[in-house]
C-alpha cells in the first residue's frame, strides 16, 4: 500500500513548504462530498497522529489516515500545467466513476 508524488508535484509541494517556513509534509485523504460520493482532501501538515501512515516520495512526506487509504491506495499525485491552468491531478487506479466537473469520485 502506498501513495506517491510525481517529481513535479514533489517540487511544487517542497516549494510551498519552504515559502510557508514550516511543515512536515502534506496530508492526503478523502471525505464524503459531491455528486459521486467522495472528494479528495489535500492540506499541509505540521505533525502526525499515532494512527497516520507516512509515505515519502521524492523527499516529500505524504501523510494518510488509515480510513482514507483503501480509497487512495496506489494513487499518484501529479502537478500539471495545461494552458493557463495549473493544479494537482490525482491519478487514482481505484476510481470507477467521477462526476462531470471532476470534484468527486466513487470506487
């Protein structure tokens, strides 16, 4: 079981942590939301909880709570630029369907 970052995503996250001046890494999880059932949560994390799982990818730590892991196991978080738009892209092999706007998914 693992969650990884692409090299681009790791550079982007590391840059934000440097500008922020502190941070352990990022927390990736899921929450119930949207028309398809679940949405991703992504936030900076300064410390971990006892039950958290920690993965490291390209020098950046990714913290995942055990309840979210079954839904995002195998996911690669990428950072992409398409024209004038840029942002994180979740390459999740568990997704069976996603809503049209891309805000939520189900497994």
